C-alpha cells in the first residue's frame, strides 16, 4: 500500500458518502502544554455543531508527542497511526516542549519524530493557511490598519517534500563539520499541488502567485516550469510570479494584492507565520493538511506556548477554526463550517477578547479566559 492509499476508503465506512450519513469518527491529538486546553474548547464547539445539525461525532483520543513519549518512549507510536487511519479526519493540538528543556529526549526532535512523519504517513501534501483580517481586530495589526483592511490571503504550502524531507547529513570536511539539507522536488510533486492551488484560486478571486527563488535555485526553476504548464489548463486564473524575498516584503507593504500564494515547504512555513502577523495574533489561525482523499489533519499554526499553559488564558480560536476547516474540507459540512466561522466573528464583534487579542497599551483586565471564549462561541453557534 502506498502513502496515498492509506487515506482512502474511510469515508465510505463512516462518512457522508457511506451508510452512516452524518456520523463521523474524529481522531483527537491533544498535543502539549496549551494543546489540551484549546482542544477541549474545540471539542465543545464540535459537540454544539453535532447537536444543532444532527451529526454524531465519535471522538477517538490518540496519543502522540509528550503524552506518547511518557507512555511508549516514542512520539508517534504505530498504534496511534493505526487508529488515526480509521478516522475520517484528525484534529491536532500543537506539539512541543519548553525552550529550556529542548535537549530532553521527551522534547528533542518532536518535529522530526512526530509532526513531519504524521503529515508524510497520510500523504498530506497540501497545506492551507489562510490569513483573513477581521474588521473587529484591525487595530491589533502591527502594520497600518488601512494596509491590512480586507486582506484575505490563502497560502498553499507543499507539506511532504522539499528541504524538510530531503537527505540530511553532517560530515567532516577538511577537519571541520559540514552539514547539509537537500531541497529536491519531483515534477509530479509540484504538479499535484499546483493543480490544487489553481482550483482554490478559481473558486476565490482568480489570482495565483507562485513564490520561489528561480534566480538562484534549480528547484525553483522547475516549480516555475511545471506551474506554467498547469496554468494552461486554467485560463480563468491569472498566474504571476514573485521571488520569495520580494514576496516577504510585499506581504507587509501591500498584502491586498494577493489572493492565493503557491509555494514550497520551507517558504510556506516562513511566509505563513509572517502573514499571520498581519491580523494581529497567531492565536487565531488554523490550518488544513490534505492529500488526495477527504481525509485531513487540522491544526493551529502556532506552537504549544508552555509559558502560558494551565492558566486558562490561551486563545482557543485557532483550534475552534480548525474544526470549521475540518467540517468544510473533510466532512463536506459547509453550513456547519460557516456557522462556526460566523460565531467566532460574532463573539469578536461583541468585543470579547482573550489576552493575546488585547492591543498593546490597552487594559487587559477585561479579557476573557480560554473556557469563557469557548463557551461564548458555543452559544453563538447554537443561536445562529
Ligand atoms: C508549522 C511548524 C512546523 C513546520 C514545525 C514544527 C516542524 O513550524 O507547522 O509551521 O515547519 O511545518
Ligand atoms: Mg511554522
């Protein structure tokens, strides 16, 4: 069985297209530090959606990262992968430990031992990271409010290849260490994600910007060639191209020019953090990781924030909006997905803020906690 086949066939057993319409099996990977706190709120919101729209969500808690290390001595045990493969979709909290303990085997290499292999195992090569600047939060941006007004950028990041997955080595050369990581892409890997990006652009504002570094990198030249070939199948989408350094600058200077950005693994990692800043807080952003089937992995783009864990102050919106993406992309429950996104906007419009959403210099005293924010959003989902 190849990677691609692992994620096929489940929908027929439990999902929309099968005999059990409206019944879904959802794998929950709580993650570390603030992970369980924000995931609890996401699960509450999912429960409210189930009640309101008449779906049954069977939750399967799966161990990974710190929790799995404590129990099995490894970060992504086979049993977790096996049970994850029986789910329609996975909701994941952030993985990772505190900076001062990164040498500890519990936290060293969590990224390479759990996050990257999880994406690879299910062949989730398309990562969607959307930055929308909500009117209620424009004041939070460190960039000028009139520059970010109305921004809606979708970054389509390649997620299972490139320099994060290429051969790595450290060897002795002339008596000193030399380390290397290889950026390698096959045409088929570029083509399959380019097709996805053109599809998203076609259903949005019809503009696609490829971001690479083709003045220096051979792999970027291939990205341009393959993407230009795919563009011939999409006469309705305007394709343009930016070098990544320029794209990083343009994202701050004039982010409204962008609709869909298509890029490789490493550039997408960097640019998506940058883009999230436009909106004021990384605590707002979910992501979707998809392959060739409906199965997907949904997770916040931020880390596990050990310094604020256990205090009921983390922003649960990134996890709650991950639920919305899961409903949209894996379960094809569009009204339900829109319902959650609207509920989040309603609660923000009403003025409720977690501390990360309080502008610098303003009174943080009125901020709501993690659980209160979750409860407000649950109420808004119910009453929509
Ligand atoms: C992200 C993270 C991960 C990545 C790390 C933790 C491996 O930064 O999801 O953006 O680079 O993909
Ligand atoms: Mg990142």
